[in-house]
């Protein structure tokens, strides 16, 4: 193939990519001191066309910090709905056919990490792409080696998210339900490594006592999500929106 034809094909593929709307949704609860790092990566993503922060009943300046970033839209919830509810509100706020979720408390996140979980969806290599921590903090790496599919960093086709009609009822167990929906629909799921990225664990953010209590609640909510997902294996007749 002549070089000029290769350049034309590459340009056409790039134009098709830019034509697809991709929303990056960041659910956040009291993350004023950490969300800035995540937003700096998001606003410099080459593939994201829309960035939405869902402040999930935050009592600090999370929404205020997010609004300082150009092009970022903030959904400020008056009360805490939990992670699943915040993610659902973020999806309701956009019409993008591809939705990407990124946690608000990440360190080491770069624009290329976000693009790395979006690209396989745009290339039609999968219906859901999950980002896995490697080369960051030992705590984060170990947790994701044990349960990689509980990662909150993931991009997916919108209809896969909408296949879980009860997602607003879920809190920290939302990833379990999304994994279940992918299995039921026989969706292609790809994992990509997010090198050097990690999160802040609850004991760091809240202190030892409150952090341990929050961790116990998180495990409880994940268990409840597992039970609920097993009870609702049949796909809904109507979408949740």
C-alpha cells in the first residue's frame, strides 16, 4: 500500500474515533484533596469527549474543586446514594454511547491510562474494558491481584450498563453487578494494566477506626450485591432509564 494511502486510512480511523462520544464519569464522596489529580488526567485525555463528576452527597469542597476544571460538568447530589447510584446519575446526565468510570481517589493516573481503557471499546475489541493496577502501591496491587474484576476503572458500552436495572440500589458492590451482566450477555471483557496507578485505602483517608468501619461496610455491600445479582439473573424487559 502506498504511504499516502496508509496516512489516509489512519486519518479516517482517527476521525471515526473522534466522532464517537465518550463520557468519563467520576463518582466522588468527600474527595476534595484527591480529585484534582484525577481531573488533571481526565481533561487531558485524547479520547474523552465529556467529563462528569458526580458529587455523591459530599460535605466538603469536592464539587467546588471539580468546577474549577474547564469543561467538567458537575452533578451535585443532595444526599449520598452510594457508588452505584452516583454512577447511574452520571450516565443519566449524558447521551454518550460509551461510558467510562474512574475513581476519584487515584494517585499516579495519567491521560494515557484513561485512553488505555477507552481505546479497546472504540476499536470494537470488547464491550467492557477493566483497568488493573500494577506497579503502584503494594496495597492496591495486592487487592487487585486477588480480585481484579472489582476494579472501579472501566469503560463499557452504554447498553451493558443499562442491563442492570437495579444498579441505583447498589453501593460499593456495583462492579459485581456489571460483571454479572457481562457474563449473562456473553460480552467480551478485556483487562488492561494501569502501570503506576493506585488508590488511597480507607484507613488512609478516614483514620484507622473509621477506616476499618468503612471497610467492613464495603465488604457487606459487596456481599449484598453478589446475592442480589444471583437472584436477578434474567435480563429486564425494559431498560432502567
